[in-house]
C-alpha cells in the first residue's frame, strides 16, 4: 500500500497544481516526461508512479470540461476531504 499525490492540470495555464492550489514548478521531479506526454495525449485521469519515490502514486487529473476556464476549487476540496478520510487506498 502506498501513498498518493494528486496533481490537477490547468489547461489554460499549462501547469499542474497540488491539492492546496500551489503551482508545481518542477513537474519532472515528480513524473517522467513520458508520463506527461501520455497524460496530455490521452487527456484523461491517470495514475503513475512517482519518479523518485517508489511508494508514492501520482494521480493526474485532466480538467473535466474542455471549455472550463477556471479552477474548480470546490471539487478538489471534496476530493482532499475524501482522501484524508482514507477512502482512497491502494
């Protein structure tokens, strides 16, 4: 069983943010360039292994609505609350 890290992609800004809304500046310290390529190619939720921490899974979230121009903070807050309750375990 491993831990997980959720990253949310902001398509308009071409950046990932974490569950606290902080921009992830060094994405390739967390995922591989190939993981990023596949994520952007398939445009869907993915789970990948952390690049340097084998016990951590990285959940990559693609925006639900292609037209969406803002960050859905409420949805992420709900996910973070659910995650902290232990309902997402591996």
